[in-house]
């Protein structure tokens, strides 16, 4: 379909699956919302190093504080907390 309309794919299914991907690149990780408990996949960009940011739960739409630690281009920890604490 992309070739038909001259589009460049943003995400190729099967290339980077949950918890896998190139070192220092974008990975997907399965996490659970600290509010509603629903499981969802979140995208983690390791190329920028350790970071903290807010991401809304795709199920209940509440703010989640995401904290990720990157050591030597690999994810060492990924923590999620309620954004209202």
C-alpha cells in the first residue's frame, strides 16, 4: 500500500516487537497502567539516553510519569508512576 501511494512506512510490523529492537534505538515494551491496570505497549527511545516524561494511558487517559534509565545504549530500568502523586 505504501508503494502504491508513495508513502514511507513509519513502523514495520515484525521488525521491532515488544522488548526488542536495535540497541540505542526505538523499542516497544509492555507495561501496565498504574491507574486502571490495563496492559499496553509503550514506545521507548533509547537514543536520547535516560529520560523522564509524561504519557497518557491509552485506555483511561490519565497521566503516567515514565522514568527510564539507559546505560551503555541499553535500557536498564523502566518505571511508571501515577502522574498526580
